[in-house]
C-alpha cells in the first residue's frame, strides 16, 4: 500500500504534537508505505527511492534534510 494523503495528514498531526511537546526538532521519515517520526537522523540508504526526510523544529520549519541515496538501476 503506498503512502497516502490521509496517512501523511495523521503523521503530520503527530509531528506537530511531538515537536511542541518535547520542544526539540524531529525527523519526518518517509517509509515505503507510511511515515515515522524520529529524533535520530535517518540513513539516506534506508529511505525509499525519490524520498526526502525533513527535520522540523518546534515552529515546524525545515532545518535539515536527507535525500534518499537510492538510484534506479538501468
């Protein structure tokens, strides 16, 4: 099952609460079929092809990013 707008919206709501509650940045990490929130910087090799993980501060500004290192094999 692919990531959907509904799954993103639910995760975003959790991210908003997490960064405000802990008052520290958190990563929004895309997975193949979902998202997760992490305080640990993700490994670019673990992200799905074409995806980017963003670090959001408590004001929900992006302060860092990690793009996937996966490429299409030809």
